[in-house]
């Protein structure tokens, strides 16, 4: 990642992990049918499609994650700054039960939001 930033990107452009993962998964999605045909020439038309569905689901999840983080930074910059710098220290000071409730709460809200977005798209 540092090599890409050093030689191919301007110094002011920080390459986020989400962006790199989205680029990689899109490349895998586009190149996968070609590679599966090179490995197994008898692969039916549905074979690349089935495996591409998994790649597409991963790409949708990564794009959803990147978009929600971008929206949080745009709408609530104070919350984004707090989550980047102070949340970890405050989270470590909580009891185990409080950590589980917070973690599962955030996870379920994001998961249900992701499912609703996919349902609306499909």
C-alpha cells in the first residue's frame, strides 16, 4: 500500500483501506470469469456466475462500509474525530457486559441497514 501511495498517488491523497479493498474486489469481479475459464474450460456459464455472486456481495459490503463512513465524516465530523481518536480508550474502560451490548447494538444496526439497502436495490 505504501508503495502505491509513494509512486502513484499525490502526497495529499491518503489511500484508505476501504478504497483499496473496493478496487481489488472490483478487479477480482471483472477478471474472475476469465480466470475460471482458464482453469476449467468445461465450466458452465452458471459456475462463474455463482462464484461471482459471492464476490459481488463482498464488494457491496465494502462499498456500503466506505459510504457509511464517508457519510458519518460529512454529517458528523465531531463523531468521526471522536471515533478515530478517543473511542478506543473509552471503550476499554467499560465492563465486559457493556462492551458486548454496544458491539452487538452497532453491529445489528449496521447489518439491518445493509439488508434493507440490499432489499431496496433488489
